[in-house]
C-alpha cells in the first residue's frame, strides 16, 4: 500500500476541477443570507450531501489512478473532465509523462474501464440534475443572475443572512419583515420608536426627550459607500492551503461553505466594503470602516455590487441590484472600479475582445445616467482607472506556484500557459510570455483610463459630483517594498492575477488619503458625537 500522503496529491486535481467550474457559463454570481438554525442545518446538509456524492462517485477512481503514479493531468483527462479537441494542442500543467501521452492515457483508462465515473462525466449531468436538489439549485441560480439576496423576506434588497449576496455584500437588514427598514435610509420620525436605517441608533434620551438619531446624527452628513466592480472589488480568493498538500489540515476547509456561497469572493474582507478584521499583517481599514469611524451614523451603509467577470459592457445586467431611493435615502459615495475585464479575456487572440475607448465611453455614460436617476442629491461618483498589469509577468513568472512548491515543477509561467491553452485565462493579455501582447494590453488599459478621465472632467450631473482617480499600483508596490514586503505578496497566490487582501488594504489607504487631500467634501464631516454613540449603543448591533 502506498503511503497516505500520496492521497493528498489528489488536491491538484480538485484545482483543475475548480478551473473547470470557473470556466462554465453557470459561474457568474450569487445572493444573500444570514442563518437561522434551520438555515444552517439545510446548508450543512446540502454541502455534506454534495461532498459525499462527489467523493463516492469520483473518489475511488482518483485513488486508483494516483496509486498508479499518474499525475493530475492524466487523471483529469482519464475521467474526461479535461478534453483535447481535435487539432488543438494538449493542455497540461505538469511535465508530460516519460512514456508517450497516448500510451499513458490508454493504460490509465484500462484502470477505470468499468467505472461509473465515466458514465457520469459523459452524461453531461451536474449536481443540480438530482431531483432533491433541483429546486434549491434553481433558486440559487436566479439569485446569482440578479445579484440579490437569496433570502429576503420583505424584498428590500437587504438580508439577515451573511452569504449568498447577504450581509457580506451589503449592510445587514435590521427588520426583514418591514421593507421600509434598511441600511442607508433617512430616519423615519428620527427613529423614535424603531431603527428604520439599521445603524443601531434609535429611541429617545430620557434626560431631555430628544431622539438619539436627531441628537447624534442630524447635520452630520451621513453617507453610504457603494462599489460597482469586478472580481477584484469582490475580493476573489482561493486559500493556498486548499491546494497545497503540505499545508492542508482539517482547519483549512473551515471557511469552505462560506466561500462557495459567496462565489469564492470575500467582500467582507475587501478594501472597499470589508467590515471584518483583516487576516493579513496589514492593519489598514477598508473605506467603509473609515467612513464608519469618521461618522458612526454611517453604520452598515455599504453595498458591494461587484461580479466576477464584470466589465463596463456587462454592468447593465446587474446595476439594478443597487439599492438607493432618491427621496428616502442618504447620499452615497459610488466607486466605479471595472479595473480588468475591459482588456482581459482568455481568448487565444485577446485584442479583438478588448473594449474600445468608444464603447467604454458609451457604456460609462449609460451607467452615469442611471446613477443620476437613482442616487440622492449630494452624492459623489469616483471613476477608477485601469492598472498596468505587466506587473504580473514581470514579478511572478519565474516563481513556483503553490502546486509546484513541493516538487519545484510548476511555475507561474507554467500556470499562465496552461490557462491560456484551455482558453480560461482571466487575462491572457497580461498573463503571457509574449511581451508584445503584454504591452498592447497595457496600452489599451491606458487608453481606457484616459477616456474615463475625460468623462470625469467634461461631464456634469444633477445629483452627484464626478471625479477620476488613477489606479496607482506602482505607488503601492514602492511603499510595500519600503516596508520590507515582497512584491509577490500583493497578488493572489493561487490564481496569480487578482490583488491580494494586502494589496486591497493598501489601495484603500491610498484612496482615502487622496480623497482627503483633493476632495475632502466627499467624505463628509467627522461626527463629534461618535464617543457618545459608543457609550449609549456599544457596537450598534454589529454587522
């Protein structure tokens, strides 16, 4: 019998399967929930059932193949999760076997010749085809498409559940049976009898009979923070210990249910709307937490309207999930940060698929007109430019990816080539050994940033002021190096593309300092009653 650690080498296969899932059309988006005991039970049962089903169907064959000393590429092709189309190159992440690929594959197929696994993979079925899961899958798919909470009793776009587009994405609802009570609204009758805006401040001071909301918040210029973004803004993140055998333990997958029901995004730790303590050694706060610290009346007023794969061209599909009523709600700071997908795609020739400056101008103007018809007067919109992504190849290509650290056999250059071969690269233009292509991608990104800047300096709107800010990643890298940090720590280690939690925190700090210096009116006043709010209401109900 082979040593038990050999079984852990199945992990790379599950990484390949994750990539397969990310590349499927169904992978786009998901909505909100904070759990009751019953919901926790149902969620655990669903995940447990799925886990047992996957292991029971695929586990035995994966173990047989790994015992035969084949690598994850061979396993993936043998079980037909990976396919080589006629006339197309063979996509592989690991070094090819010493024997010919065809012979190695034939031997592997003999091992699982009578396996039910192949029947399943050839059938085209998925977990949602099972009758007892079909209904819940349909509900989740609809929630994903709409970018709204999966569980929202009063249909006000806010939820008491954390995941599935719940309070990890937008402030937690304080009354899910009353659609007139939600984060960000102006207080109803100064919240004398109930908390209508979910900031935890309500009731009357018995000493003088003045409502606390009026006493502490009137004239303090409350405002919310809203992000219109992509997977970077949502903080896409796959923990390295999920795929690194030497780091794996039972604790590694503690957050797996949360990650899956948040689409592998971690908005609760993002640089714009994060509200949990950072897991990195950087202790900078998100923009939302800084706004809350500046004025406690801003408590829970955040919305992360970001989607994996989003761009200026697709924002119209989900911008209606934004919640703001011009008559009833407080003003908001809206950050438009489509920083990658207008120049990034996985096609063999990515240039024709890039957004042109003309198309960007048209779609951004549509977005701004929509915002002008929905945001309360006194709001602010900040357009973020695009970064120069040549940083990725320049700083990562020769480093070992987590999958290759044990045997020193997979670098980021190998990963980038593998993803491009499969045509599922998040950004073939920048994740490429072709320097000319990388330069072309950066040039297009610069053209789009110039277009955004022109819009910000030439257009005026009724209900908000418009600003532009460069995406100064170069400044972040220089600061990080001066503090003793390594540049690779600024990029997600598993996908080798997205900004890490460290980078997002540093970008939030840079954003805040620039706004304070250039447009301090955007942030509103510092509330002199913050200490008294803490004394009376503590953490204001938490998040």
